[in-house]
């Protein structure tokens, strides 16, 4: 009997068009989260390379923090992940929702 197994891809396409594998993802001990690293982790989850739970455990993130990264990319792309611009993009998104 064949069981329903989850098959993971060996690689996914990263935010800059490069192939991402488990080995090329940011290291588990990453403490400085630049835009590219955040986007790579979100791309890994979206592509099925890792689950949200695995990402949170591997990188010590909260579910809310990771969900915020996903929302930022969905709304504003990679520039939305810049910490210095979070409020700007949040305000822009709220204005767009009103109209």
C-alpha cells in the first residue's frame, strides 16, 4: 500500500532567480537578517523546501515574525522587508486598501 508521503523538491528558485537548496539557505545560527536572507527563507517555504514549523525551529523565529516577512513580500516585494521602511510600506498598504 502506498502511503501519502510529502515529496520535497531538491531545490527551489530564490528571490533573485538563483537555485536554493537546504545547503545554500542562511545558516541556522543567523542573527543578522538582511532583506536577501529573509526573502530566501520565505522562498524556501513557498517552494516547499521547508515547512513554516521547520523554519521557525531552525532559525529561532516566532510564527508571527515569519508571517510578517511573508506579508511584507506579498504586499511590497523584497523592499518591504527592509526594517527601516516597514512603517512606510505599512502606511502605503493601508492607504491602498481604503480605495
